[in-house]
């Protein structure tokens, strides 16, 4: 699995684990739901997605649905976030490693591959009159490393593609995120993959 957020690697997770054992620092890392929402709101910037809509946990893995309440009372699930415990022990922190994709996916670049700019990005989508926004994000940086906006898409399991120029030093893990919305919410669906900057 490719660690995406909040820790850059297992060593960073061990550092937090030591600080938690000594002083109880940042206990939210032990809650997969809080970790998933923090990833979506704080890292990806999708602040309108503020609810856990489903949750499954078992054998060191978790699937957390994230979404929002719509004005008509319906609950929107924008994505299922995949998490794993990064490390050993009951106090090993949760780490986002991807999303479980259905009607929107990003399969290019390949998960865990090395990425260079400009980055070809693509996947599949089912929908009508969609407008896709793609971002490349790096842990520790507030602004995206690269963006591409307003890629028209639609149909049933139809391919979409674009190219995203980005700026990053070699080495760090990058999160590639594609999102669509605008019908009933700003972000209605999103999907992510993880690569390493080359």
C-alpha cells in the first residue's frame, strides 16, 4: 500500500506513536473516521464534505464513507476512503492509502508509480454533463503542486483523460485527486491515487 496522508512514511508514523505513548499527542490518529474527514477537508480542501456516511473496520484496515447532507435531507456519499494501520500495536495510527472507486476512478498514473511533470491522468466515469477537476497534492504543502480544471466527461463507464503540469522535488509521495460536482453539491464524487515524484 502507498501511504498518502497524514504520514509520509512508516518512520513518521513511528515518531507519532512514540509521542502518543509519552504524552498522548494527537489522539485523533487512532480514529479512522476522523482521519478520513481530516484528509478530505484539511488536505484535499473539500470542506463541504463533513460527515462520515459509513464505516467498516477490521484486521487493520478500514473503509470510511465521507459525504454531506443535501438540502432535501438525503445523505450524499462522495467517496469511500481506504485506510490501514501504519505500524505495529493497538496504537498504530490510521493512514489513508486510497479510495474504493465505483462510478469515478483514476487509474492513470498507476498506483505507486513514479510521476514526472507533465503528468498524464485518466480513469473512468459514469455520469451526465460532468466537469472534472484534477489536483496533484503533496504532504506538507498547502497549495496544490498542480491542477487541471473543467475536463468535460460523461457517459457509462467512459474513459476520461487530461494532463497536469506540477512542481515537486523528487521523492515525496503525491496524491492525485479527481473530483466532480455542481449538480447538487460542489463536490459530489472524488477518487484518489498515490504516486511518488520522480
